[in-house]
């Protein structure tokens, strides 16, 4: 005998609607299911990764991801609140990491360079597989940034964020807004190539590099990991201009 389908009424708010089919956005809709699944299971079956959800109300009461649905409930699902204070008991996302550190999916190389140039500890390689990304995120307590909804639905992931934008500069603005990074920007303190620390050179070390490179700038810096050399120039002016167009001021 076939199992009896149950139904709930769902309503998703704000940017969570971007994950839904167009006919389900900004409105309540009925969702049918078998058995008594967790509310997390049903939310992700509708296309919304758990990393994007910060509050779930079932019949007006806050619940956790493990809450089971039995049919007949009204479920409201909210993203991170930027303007409202919620009690700790309501929040579903883990507390923000003390220091913003990131690991990026393989398609986000330009974003990785921008984050590093702003001084943020950012791991990236174009050959990471999904299991490596998850392992790095958990072991090193790094937030995983991705546009892969399937990856962000992995139950092992605790700190992750979906990027809605496709342009790297707009992705940077999105990350800065979501993690409130503007006050933490320390421009040109990390190497865009390898993520190492960039240090200002003085005296003899700077003189030797000037001789090797033919550069005559007073200010010279070098990555402590890969030895890449940096100095002020028109390329930095162009970078500042490009980032300023999306409201980021290095």
C-alpha cells in the first residue's frame, strides 16, 4: 500500500527566494512529502542550502534543523538578519568565526586574489575537489565560499556561503557585506599569488631588490612565502579604481 502524502505550507524570505523555482518566490506554497522528514531535509529538497538559513519558524515557533514535520504545519524560513537582533536560541547558523578566514571553490580564483589583496587569509587552488574543500573548512575553521549549491548542502559543512553574484568584484562586495569585512580591510598585506604575508622591505634588502629589478620606488614589499615583489604603480591605481566601482576601498 502506498504511503500517504503529507503537506506543509512553506514561505521563504528575501534572498532565499533566489534558490526557488520562480513560481514559489515571495509567496506561500504547499509542499508534499512522505513520512516525517526533518525540516532541514525538506528545505534542501526545495533547493536552499542549509548554510543560507538562519531562522526557521514552524507555526510561529523557532525550531532547529532536526525538527520533524508531520503535515499541516506552516513553515517560514529566513536568511541572516542584518537589522534585527535574535536570541541565540533562535539562530541556526554557528557563531561567526573569530577571524574571517576563507577557502574558495575552484571557480573563484579572481575573488581569491581580491580577498588576499584586501588582507584576508584565503586558500584557493584550481584543483581542490569537494572532499578537500570540506576537510579544509572543518579542520582549519574556514568559511567555504562557493556557487555550488550541492556542495553547500553537504551535512559535514558548518561554515559556508553561497555567492549570488557572478562578477568577481560584485562577489567581493557580497562577501564584505555578509561578513562585515570593511572595517577589517588591511590592503596589500597578503600576496595575491600565494596568500603569504607581504612585508615592507627596508635598507639593504630594499636596495638589493632595486638593483635586481631596476625599480626606483622608495616603497618596496616582498611576500615572505613565495618572494613575489610588490611596489606602488599604475596597476595599484587601476585596482583601487575597479574595486571602488563596487564600493570597496582598499
